[in-house]
């Protein structure tokens, strides 16, 4: 049994990790830490949980084989060196180890205090990085917008087909975090709004980095391998639902291709992937609710030549906790799908 702990267990991603890890047949959860709820029953933060308590940080680290850091940006870089020195593995759900130092500091506006670990980190988007993940000590788990946009566009990037790229995305309110400002019911209900548009949102350079790596390296990507320069316009929106991400990407291709030929490229690229679904039916967030699946489809506008690619994920599962468990399975040599569902809950 793998002994697992969650640091940051009172956030939405932490709650989803608790749910998944408790149901995992090869995991023994040994620690759930929250600075706010330390020493108190889990039910005080999560009423749906009838048993268990939040533990101290020392127990969460010392008793675990792997520690999931579901913490705000800037915390993992403080904790990861200590956890790794203790011989544990780290799966970080924040942005601390996803980007080069200079890019991180420019976009997140804080100094990186664990630069020496950046070269050890492996980027945990399994569908692109699977060969380099087994045995990894430090995994940078991608976030929700980045996961959906990267998988939606990687088949085109791998063939160097992207000429112009616009990414429009909508997220459920849980993506903002439990304590985010401006997410009260009275503010988000019956409302739909863009935020941080046109080159301002912090996930922009990560999407560009990922697609640039795929364009330079092809189907399988190394975290510290080469990347081609790639730029996109990214516009996120907040939608009045609890969870889910829907990406709509508009692509001008370098080569004229029929819609059927593009679909075939997508099916070949993702052939055998247990958590990617490519269909002609258009994706819906309800179709991936509570699943670790990315549902992808596309259309070609015959009048303008633009290709429109759609992708849906559950932001708390494939966009956070489920992807983290998928990474855990691989680094410990377990079946990749263990403890995860590819089918969403409906309705």
C-alpha cells in the first residue's frame, strides 16, 4: 500500500484528493493537513465526510510515501525541499514547478525560492509526458485551463500546423478556489463574464510552453527538452456552475485539411489513451463531471477555413486531483487508471 498525505486538504482540490485517495485500492491515506483546521474533524471543513480528522504537518510528511501539495502558489517551493530530503515523493498541484524560474517570477510576481529543484521536476501531463514519469520524485501537476487547452491542441502542434491561435475558455466557480474574492452566489448567479483577458492570465505562458514543446519534440515530450516559440490569445470566462471547464480554440492552420482528415489525426494521436475521448459529438461539461477524462471534438468552418476545437474536463478531477492520482499511479508503477473513472456522472 502507498501511504499518501494531502497538504492543503481544506481546499476544493484537497477535498477531491481525499475522496479519490480514500477509494483507491492501493493507497492508505495517512495525513490530511490544513493550517486552518489542524486537529479538528474533517467534517468541520467537509460535512460530507463522517470520519477522520485533520492532522499536523509533521505527521502528514513523516508517515507518507508521497505528499500531495494542494496549496496556494509559493507554498510548495518552501515545503518540497524538506519533503524530498526526507525521502518522500512530491506531487505539486500549484504552479511552483511548472515554469522556468524567470517565467514564473514574471507572471506570478514572487521570487522562486527552490530554483535547484526545477531541473528535477517532471511535468505531469501524462498524455504527453508518460515515458519520463515512472519513478519521478517531484511532479508538477498541471492545472485545469492548461490541461484542457494543451490536450485540445497538441495533435495540431505536433505537426506544426498552428499558424494563428485564439483560446476561449469557461470555468466553473470552484476553479477560483474556496476563498476567492467575487465568487459569492449573489455575484456569480445568472452571470457570465470574462476575466484577465488577452495576454494577462497566468496560465497563458504555460499553454504556450506546452504547445511549443510538442511542436519541437512531437508526440512524447520531455519536461526540459526544446520548445518552439508559440503565441496565443487566451480569454478565460467565469460561468455560474460549480465545476467544469470548456475550451473553445480557434485555429488558423498552415495547411488546408478537410475536417475528416483532422479528426483522423486526433484519433491517431490519442489512440489508446484511457482518459481522452475524441468524438464527433460536441463535448459537454456534464459528460465529464467527476471523471478524469478530457472530451475533445472539432469543427472546420468551411467559409472561413478556421478550425474550432472543443475540450471539456472536470476542473477538480482531470484539472487537479484526478490528474495528480494518475501521476501517482505511474510514478509508483501501478495501473494508470487505478482509482479513477473515465465516465462522468449524469445528471
